[in-house]
C-alpha cells in the first residue's frame, strides 16, 4: 500500500467566483435594513419575492412594522424596539408578514442595531427566516396534543363511569345473592313440608278417578323440579360465598379426580364408563372447593348426558398452554350440544338442552363462573351424537416440567 497522499479532484474555480451582491440578493433568507424609526432602506430579492412587492414600492415608502400584522406590529413596537435599544439585538421573534396579495408568511426575525460614534441609533439590520413548514408542524403538534387531551379526558370520564357501573354491579350482585339465598332458604322448608304431605297423601289416600294417577305423577314431578331449583340456587350462592372467603393454592388434581371418580362409581358400573387421565400439569392454582366443583360438574355431566347404547369414554388431561396458561381438557363421547342453536345460552343459569335427562341446569353455569373467577376462560366444541370437549385455560406457571404419572393414575377403578 502506497504511503503517498491521495490527490484531491481538481476544484472547479467557478465555485469561487460568487458575487457578494448575488449572495445577498439570492440568500435563502430575507435581509432588510431600516432606519431607527423602521423605514426600509434596503431589501434583498428573496424578501421581495416572498412579499410580492417591487423594491420601489417599499424602499423609503414603508416601515418594517407596516409589513407585519396588527398583533405583530404592536409586539414589534412595544417589545422588539425597546429590547433593541437596550441590548442592541433580538433573536428568534416570531411574526407574520403581510404579503401584497393579503396572505401571510410566518417568519422568525433576528435583528441587530448599529449606532454612530456618539452612540445614537443609526441602522437596523434584520434577517428573516421562512418558517411555514415549521409552523405547520407546530400546528399539527398542537392539534395532536389537543386531540390527545380530549381523548384523555374522554377516557377519564369513561373510566369514572366504568368504575361507578362496576360498583353498582357489585352492589346489585351482592343484593341478588342475598335475595336468592334468602328466597331459597325461606322457600325450601314450605316445599319440603309439601313434599312430606304429598308422600303421606299418596300412602293413605285412595283416588277413584282414572286420571288421578297421571295427575299425581305430574304433581310429583313438578314438586321435585321445584326442590331441584331451590337446591341449585342455594348451591350457587353458598359456593360463591365460600370462594370469596377461601385463599387460592396449588391443588393437586389426581386426588381430586380419584375422589370424584369414586363418588361416581355407581354410575360408572351402570354405564360401563371409562375414564382416561393424563395430567401433564399436576396442579391448578384455585381454591380446593373450586377445583372439586369444576371437575365434578364436568365429569358427572359426561356420564349424565351419555349417548344411549354407547359406553361413555371420558378423557381428562392437562397441558402447558401459550402465555404461561394451563389447559384443562375434559372430553366425552356423549350426546353433544347443538352449539348453533344453544351456543349463546350454554352457560346461562337453569338452561337445559336435553329435557329428557333429569337435571337442574346449574352445572355449566357454575363451571363458567368458577373459571372466570380464577381469571380463565372456557372454550367448547361439540357435535350432536358425537360428544363434547371443554377446554379451560387458567393462569399458571409458564414452564412446568411434566412429571411422572402420579402413582395409581392408571389403576383406579373406572380409569385407563
């Protein structure tokens, strides 16, 4: 590599032939010179082009202040001139110049004051910069700021309204729970008494009317339905109150599943049902009562709504999901639900989709409520005659290593 310096390209000498007069006249900013009273004595062509005037129309005929808007003129005379006299210069004062056609041009003014040998004001020299684009940008910023302030105020009002509505809903829910609990408690005893009296009536009374037996059966069915509804209401409110009082904890799932399967053992034998359990995530963070109620309602429903003529197969599994969630899946091969017709009513209280099966319509309502209280969500897939899958996403640790299958997981009665 050579150590000799590289030769620079030949300089175009035309670049050094600039005229000082041309530099003044064609400068990218406006120049003007004024007498102490503001009378214009010299302007460059750039400023004349901006204003639309000829040199003859302005020199010795108008003052700098006359080229400003009314507000600018007042500021110039009351603020700019005194500062010039006191300090000898001003910098970056914003004004609007009035063009000949009546339009305005935003500029920044820098000015210096020359004095004679006796210190008396002699000449004012001013430089003006076109800030049209800057003004547009500033105005856009101001509009954006005003819009942001308005949106912030709207958001504040919306948040305040939402807070008020939430407080109202909380009070209403508390009042409704108290009302439901009181009503179900007060109704249960009279209805239980009616059921006892009806049983005694069936045992001791004789009905000769041939239609009486059918009417007795209808009345008994209605009475049982009332008792089931009252029990459902009581269960909903009692469970809600219990969950509000109990702390959450890591609940081991296998013992809960085993206990529920054991409690359903009579139905298992009746339906020849099989449970398949795969708990890749062995715990859920909820209250123990909530975990038990959640699984009991889903597993008992899987048996209750089994497809006639087909042994029930119920699969229970957990797995890590995206975002640190835990996926609990309960899948059956039962009757299924027509989600096109009933999807919007799936979790409503007392809604039932298979009237031929005895039930209260509380189970799925409780499942949905428990999941939402835990900060999760429920997704459902179902085909009539094929089966239903509940996918429940709950908050959990992002990375849980699947442990070995819990002891006894494949040997419990009714499980694979």
